[in-house]
C-alpha cells in the first residue's frame, strides 16, 4: 500500500495498522458545507474535538470509532453567523457536545471503508453511514505512527431537530436542510500501557534514565509511607467534607468554592504551604508529594484555589536568592517575596499567576503584557487570559516584557488599573478570568534569565498538577463505572456481564494506569531535579489529558442516556477534562513544544 499522507514515510500493509488510536487535533479537520440562501455556499469547521479509533487490519469489520465534538467550537468566518448557529441551531448551552459512536464497519476495497453508527445532535440520536478512503499511514518525523482517512456524509439537519431558521435580509433561508460533513481524521497510534515513552520526539528519556540517581526509577515511583499517609489523610477529609451535593452547592454560588473548607485544607491540613520552604512557614515538600495531593483533589473536582496559590509561591521563591546563578536579585522583589510567602503558606492570602495569551499558551504572546519603568515605579499594560481564581486572589504573579527583556512582576488585588473579568469556560468547577492592566503599579520580582527560569518552573509545576488531577478524575470515572456495571441490571443480568461494558471498564483501567504512571514519573523527575523534568511534565500532561477526555466520554456512554445529564456527576468531569488542557494551550501546544523544545 502506497502512502501519500504528508509527513508519513513508510509503506504499510493493512494488517500492520491494527491498534488503538486517538485523533490528532493538529492534523484532523472536521468541516461542513451547507447552502445559504440560493446561490451562496457556507463552509465551516469545528475546532475542538476528541476521538478514539480501534483498527483491525485483519478483520476490518471489528474496527470501531468514537468521536466527540464541542458544538460551541463551530467557525464559519462570520462571528454573527457562528453565534446564530451556536444558539439557535445547536443549542450549545443545553447540548454542548455532538457525538458519534460506530455500530458497524465494512471494507469496500483495499483502501475504502464504510462506517455506520449513531450520530447525536441536540440530544437526538439517528443512524448515519459514511464512506472513508485511507489516505496514508506511516511514521512522521517525530516517530509517531499516523493513519489518515478522508470521508463525507450528508445529513438532513431536521432529522435531528435542528429546524429553527432565520430569514436573511435579502430573502431566503440562512442554511439549507442538507448539510455535508467533511471528515479528514488523522489518528495517532497509542503506546502500550507498559511503554512509558514519548511518541512525539526523541528527547523523552527512557524510563531508567529519568533520574541521575542510581536507584531504579520503578522504586521511586512507589509511594513512600509518608506519601501514603498524606494521600489517606486528604482522601478521608475530602470524602467527609465534599460530597456531590456539597460540590454542586459551591459551584452554584460565589465565589465558586467554600472559603471555610479551603481554610481547613490550607491551615488544618497545612496544604497551602505544601511546597513552600519551612523558613517561610511552609512544609517544604517536593513536587512528588504535591502530586499525591493533586490526584486526590482531582478525584473530587475540588473547586478551591489550591493550585494557583502554589504557582504564585513558586514564582516568589525565585526572588529570594535561590536563582542567583541567573543574575542579580532586586531588593523590591526579595522584600515582596519575604512579605507574601508566609501569608501564602498559612493560607491567609490566595495567589495566582497570569502568564497565558489568548490561546492559552504561556509563551505564545511575549507582548501580551508590557512593562514600563516610570519615575513612580513600574507600570503594566495589556491582558492575560486563563488566570485561575483571579477573582479571589490577593496577589498575582504576572509574566511581562520590559522592552525586550522577559520579567516577572507582582500585582496586588485592588491596585489602580488592575481589572478582573470572568472568562467563559466549560468547566463549572474551576473559574478562570481575564486580567487587564492599564498603568497598573507592580513590583519587579525577577527579570531576564531569572524570569525565564521562574516561568518555566511555574509551567512545569502547573503541568504536573493538571496531569495528577487528570489521573484522579480518571480514577473517579473508573470507580463509578465499575459500581454502575456491578449494581445495574439489564434483562435480569448485571450490565458488567456484557462484553462491551466489561471491555469499556478494562480500557478505563488501562487509561488510569497510564495516566497515573506518567504523572508520577514526571513528578519524581521534578523532585530529583532531573534536566528532563520539563519534558516529562509536558508528556505527562499530554497523555493524561488525552486519556481523561477519552475516559469521561466512555463513562458518559456507559451510563446510557442519562450519562451527560445534569443529574449525574459524569458531565462535571467531562467538562473539567476538556477545559483543563486549554489552560496551557491544549495538546497542540504540548506537541509543538516537544517537537521543538525551547
């Protein structure tokens, strides 16, 4: 079989394609074509989606596919039309996802296949059939094995209840009844659970080399007695204090979490200063220890600002003298660090970090916030997006540019020119904001090499935390799915006795083990001070994030028609899984960084 897909370099037989794949968002296009008015054609696409494919090259009829599209990601190059499609056509507030689950596969020729399945739009499910052509298969330059397809399917939108329409000023309908979906998926074959390595580039080290210590990495991956005690302490506390009804009550009110519960976690359990050195009132633990806590917080979707405070503390630590190799410290920065670190450690002040551009990437927009030195001190101008818990933060560490020099600043809440606005997001359990600066007074913490090192460390710690949270969320999905399969009966039999249900639970267990191992692996590397720790953190975030999205989708399907309803908590985990990655730019940002590390 000759392969024409760009970037694929080998010739492959059909049997060699057998395996489990996930969609590559960077290479996949999900578009559509519809007629507007009489003579005009509208073309658009969806930009946020996830999917899993199982290919059986020896028996293609046993292949399967699942796809989830975020309906609100629709784009047609017209903001007004997009808003109309989201609200009136797709009803995205009540039906955020469009899903497809295959029910059958058929090989038509050597490279042609027919896929049948159930398409769900606006809560209505109808069968569809799509023909696909295999466009290529092989390894790309980063070592990932890719398989590409191309296909189309034409549907009548009225069959799914998408019937509301609007008249155009010039007459006619906004969109015709017939809509053609253009599908060009590129899938990436997943590694076996035992293969903890990167498929995106040669820089990811083999497992035994993650630490410079002679102790084998597998020994370091096992929780210590102290870590098990910390895990059990946090798990028991949250089980007693954060039941489902309590979580829902918190997210429906301001400020989106319980300050009382957060104070008990921060001071009673001492979690606020978990990684802050003892000299500043913290516990001085490592990222390996912090990962244990983040896993438990992710298991219950804890909505409080534990994560952003830790990130702000890490930036402040850079101003205390630990990074002297990168250049001289600033007196104002050192004074600010010594003032605020003890307050962050005892939980009396909440902190956060403002470092992301409009696309969520921490490094994509170096001019997003600009700093100018005036006779009255430093002033900041610009905006940062995806700032976690900025609405309750007392201090904000801000990444900015002072001319061409990178720098980190500290801004106090209530400072003139500093504004915080809620940023609309899918996740109901974690509030993110846009922070704006207009001649805002700020304290210079570190600059140049120190600032780069501080921001890199903060991003690494953020990725470690979100990977651990994803592992915790996956464990909840797995536990809940197993209980559901065991206790629920269908036709007088436990649903877990059905092969499809049992296989789904096994796949969820496999995803949990892989995500947990990747997160723990990266946390141990960070705790050991290994040079590859930033790469390990990014790989962990990428793999755990992908697994989290896939598992929450599987759990929703496993629970049947009620899986995505408000009454079940699965939809809250689904929202967290899709939203968490966006805080660091999404999978595309991770892949780009791994392919071309800074």
